[in-house]
C-alpha cells in the first residue's frame, strides 16, 4: 500500500450524515446509486474500512463494507462483503484483499473453532479481483438456491464441508430481501439496480474484459452492465487464506505481477 494511504475503521451504526454523504459521493462517482439505497445498504453492515490519501488533502479514495451473519449451526458463520468502491488509480494495491483479511482474522481470533464462509453479491470488478486471489469458490444461482458451479474441495477437506452451502442459501435470500433485490429467473443473477457508469468501464483496458475471470463472469451474467450482479461464496479454508495472503503480498510489493488462480471445473 502506498505510504500516503491511511486506513480507518468505522462502525456503521456510528456513521454521521456528513461521512455518509462523503462515502456515497465516492461510490456514486463509480457506480450510480441513490443516496437512500446507499444508506439502507450501509446500515446493514458492521464495519466499513475507509482509504484516504494523505498527499491529496486526506481525500477519500476507497471504501469496503463488511458484516457477519449466523447460520443454523453455531460454528458456521458467513462473512459478507458489502460495497467495495475504489478509485481507478488505487485499484492495483490489494486494498480489497487486505480489508477482507483484516475483518476475517479479527473474527477468527475471537471464535477460533468457527468455520467462516465468504458471501458476495458481486459486480464484475469485485468478482475478478477476488477470483484471482482464491482457489475454492462456488457461484450461486439465486433463482433455484443451488450452486451454479460445483465446489472445488481439493484444499483443506477436513474443515470445508459442501453441505455447509445449504446453510448459506437462507442468508443470501435474506440479504436480497433486505436490499430489495430481484432475480433474473433465467439464470439466477441478482438485480441490484446499480448501473456501472461508462467512465468506470473505460477505466479498464479492453484486455481486462478478456481475462479468464472476466469471461467466466460475463458468461454467467451477460447483463452485468444492466444492473445485474453475480452471487458467489467461498470458504475461509487454509488454502484460500494462504492464497489471499499471498495475493495481498504480491500487490503490496510486486504490483505489476499478475497471477491467476486455478480454474474451477464447470458443470
């Protein structure tokens, strides 16, 4: 991370109107969304990490929202990533990966016997950035509450259990109801009613949309520019945590190095 960047942690329940307006201004400049919808989403989360650039008068350049949800089993919980918005000039520094690791380690240290899973209703850019940092994941068809892809369980099979996915489906449905999201019945993609701005699309070179991770996302969610997002989950297994840490280190010290995680078999 650039030496000029500072990270602050805020409890979402304590955000005042001035700070909410500041965060919304950043988020809305990248992906269009009403202030009311933004505040509703913010209120559902526990923590938001804010990234500021000291060299630019403490300018807000990124935000990352997080929360934890219980499942029917006490020792299985879900970590949910909310909005992730980072200005283009700061995107190749692994801020989103480090935010997720900070939140996960904090939770895991407090509950060492608990198995945590990651849930995200993700835009193309969110999915690609995280997909390149993990090995094991499952895409969810929200129209049927069934996996759209088989889970790759080759890593850490002693802790990861495929039946845990059944515990996550009610959480995903609840998240969608709270945020008033719809579902495309043809493919299970989620209508989040948030349109990607043309400027954001142009921030990325054409080659970005030809990356294997981008191609995979667009194949499942061809309407990604019409306000539809894709839902995916992954376990915080030993393999995934190691992969996330390695990805964060790469982007901190070797930002120009690109790595692609192993390919998940498709159904």
